[in-house]
């Protein structure tokens, strides 16, 4: 039985929400590349998530948890199984208690832009560094996203998760190990939401820092083309973009993909790029970095799916 029919049968009687079958992932990834997933399931709440993942696990159907898909490259052969999009779980709230101070809570699918604008509205400081990162809370926590000297680890107070046994748990900041664009959550953990510890600030100052960051991003990043942000992790003391530039690869094209002529650690889709074009450039950079500089360039972007 074709996978789409199997998923239809398995989820049909328990899930009343939106599912798209044989859905091109190029319509959902920020890079605008990627073949079709057997199904894309739009998750709107925790109960749905628990039911859907429980049933898919029971039937041994693969699934992939996604936020805004701004850090993922899906190969041209697409994804066999179901991509569960978390962006429907997006509530954000704030509270103050004498023992915890100012805490913002956000469900995993909430856009970082939403928590940033909420922090302005509440006059809370701490989340300015997220301005301009196009991801969701779940994706940002999972990746320990960061910019301008700060990372999620600096503001996360607690993370609620669904573990692989389908149990809901809350993990405090101290129980999670955060590294450079990585976290220690066991494979298969689903982030349901996070709490952020913020400080009271002044609206004008918060706004100014956000505007400075947005302007700096506008100046440095090729925001006019689809991308997945920085493709490679920086090395200690060495920026990946500078290395790529020094190797003379800035501006190089493959099909519809290009190593950005504005920022060499971005690979952009100049129109009709295939994932293979992007991945061809990724490989070329890695081979050259190894051969000419003895450097193993590790991708920051996550690559999934079939060739
Ligand atoms: C123009 C541009 C600029 C960017 N700038 C930055 C930057 O400055 N700093 C930075 O760190 N990143 C940056 N990024 C990359 C990206 O936006 C971030 O990594 C972001 O946090 C990813 O969030 P997402 O919701 O898009 O995650 P996705 O791309 O959907 O997923 C990323 C990873 O997280 C996992 N994941 C997502 N949601 C969950 C969940 N609820 N539970 C468990 N796992 C989950 C996915 O399985 C995947 O492994 C940029 C991207 C673009 C396009």
C-alpha cells in the first residue's frame, strides 16, 4: 500500500484537522526546495499531537517534527512518512510572580517574531536577539538558536516536552545541556513549549535594540532570496562565511542555487533551485575546505529526505 494511503487509513478516524497528501515540501521550506512528503499534518494542540504521534509510532510510520522549516533542507526525493507541522500551536502568555519574576510562556509553534513583539508590548528585555530569526519557539529551542552574542540557553527557564513514550514532562534549564546550535534532548523528543526568564526593561530601549539588529541583518544577509540562514557552523575563532569567501567560492552558482555574493555562509535559491543544486554547493564547499584548509565544515542546517 502506498504510504499516503496507509497514513490516511491510520489517521483518518482519529484526526479531524488538516492533512495534505503528497505535498511538495518546497511550498513549506524557507529555501523553497524539497520533494513531496507523503503527508503534512497541521497540528493545532497537544491532544492532537499525542494522538497522532501515538498512532504513527504504533503503526511504525516515520514522522518528522517541524516548526517553520527555516533550518531544514528536504532532498528532492521528498520525505517518506508524515511531516508534523507545529505552527498551529502558537499561544504566548506572560506572568509575573515574586519568586520567578517575569516569565513568558510560548507554545512550540509560536513564531519568534511573535515572542519578540510580545516582549516589546510587555516591556520585557531578553529576547531582542531573536529579532529577524524566522523560526518557531520549538525549532529555536531545539537548535539553541542564537545571534548577536546570545542564544536560547541564556533565556530558557524550562521546556515542556513529549517524550518517546508519549509522556509529558517539564525539564528545567539545568536538566538540558545546550551547545552550539544543538541541545541534549533525546532523539524523538517533541518540544511542546518553553518558558523564558525575562527582565523588566524600557520599551524604547528594547525597540531600539531590535531595530539595530534588524538593520544589521538587512545589511549583512541576502534576505531578498529564499535561504535557510547560515548553512555551516562557525569554527572556534573562524567564521565559516569568511573561510568560504577566502576559498574564492562566494557567488558561485549551481543550477538555481548560489553561494550568496552578500554573505558566503548563505546559499540562496535564485529561482527554481533543486535541493540537489543546494546540496551540490554544500558538498563542494566541504570538500574544498577539507582539501585546502584541513577543516571539517559541519552543517548547521538539518538535511532530511530521500535523493
Ligand atoms: C534568513 C534566515 C536567518 C536566520 N538567522 C538565524 C540566526 O541568526 N541564528 C540562528 O540560530 N538561526 C538562524 N536561522 C535558522 C533558523 O531560523 C533557526 O534555526 C530557527 O530556530 C529554526 O526554527 P524553525 O521553527 O524554522 O525550525 P525547523 O527548521 O522547522 O526545524 C529545525 C530543527 O528543529 C527541530 N524541531 C522544530 N520544532 C521542534 C519541536 N517542536 N520539537 C522538537 N524538535 C523540533 C526539527 O526537527 C529540526 O531538527 C535563520 C534562517 C533564515 C532563513
